[in-house]
C-alpha cells in the first residue's frame, strides 16, 4: 500500500532513510491509538508516543489521506481525531438498532440555546425561548451526555449554568462548537427567515471549560440533585407553553 511521502523538515539532520522510518513508525503508532480508543484522541495524548521530531500535522494529513479511500475514515471531532465509518457507507453497516428515543421539539430548542449561548441558566433559556421550560427537558439533555452542569452564576439564587460536552461534538460531527453554523449559513439553508429584526445577531459559541468571571464552581453535592426523580417525569415542557 502506497502512503503519502513524508514531509521533510529542513532542520532535521537525520539521514533521509531514518526520517522515513520514523515517519512510518509514527503513522502506525497513531493508527493503533485511534483504533483502540473509544473516542477522539487529542494531540496531547498522541505526542508522548511519537518520535521526538514528529510533525503531528504532517502525520495526520498523511493518515487522513491514506484512509480517505477506505471504508473507515480518520475524522476530526471534539478537538481530536477518531476513526469512523465513511459517510457513504453509514447505511451499509447500520444493522437493526433499538429505536432511539427522539428528543421533543422543546429539548431540541433548549439544546440549541445551550450550544450557542453557553454558559446559560434555565432562566436565561426561558427568556430566549419566550416560554417556561420544564426541568424534565433539561434532565433529558443531561441524560444524553450532550449537556453538563458547568457551575453557578454569581447572582441571586446562584442558578446553575449549563454547557455542552465533547459527546455533543462527537454526536454531531463537530471538531469544535465554533463549527456550528452561523447566521449566514442558516439563512442559506433556509432555516432562518431572511426578514429578521434590525440588529438581530447570533452569538459566537464557545465551550471553553474555564469558568467565566460571573460563574463559580459547583459544590460537590450539587451533582447529587442534577436529575429529577424518574417517576411522573415528562420530557415535554409545562402546559403553559405555546
């Protein structure tokens, strides 16, 4: 199998055959690490296993090109790389699966608001949506693993703030939350009416895990009460929604 030729560093004084050998070995190491990982592998997890002079950018470029024609591709997701089924073969390998629980319209709206406006509180979500939001809706998103509790807002009542997780990025094939479509892209796809109010804008999303100035860390016991009791809980919003 022909692999792309290694990119030679002019400041690498090793013989060319030695550099080619190191490049080939590093490719095999990365391939093995991606194959055995259950999720995206970040650069910081790869580098300790590579040769000292390894050019990770060139290695990933070569490995991605090598896998591009296979049934499994190298994909960027959640700030790292992972192996995944080639998009055109997704239907071929998708066997009979249990019926997935579909998110309600309310849950989809809340997920979008969390993704674009994080860190965001439940009250802020309700203000953006214009309707009340049941705790059950947020609980469903927490259970999916796509939304997490970030911290508490430094405000009266110390409300919990919500943000997205790496699992959200993997689920939707995003390398970073900044890859979410912007206003122009949504208009082009027909998802937003072109006749918008003057001054309407969409925030630039950020999932930086660091707490903001107006946030404080969650106390440990807060996690014990993150989810509502399952009995009589509904993932739809309260009856007063429109």
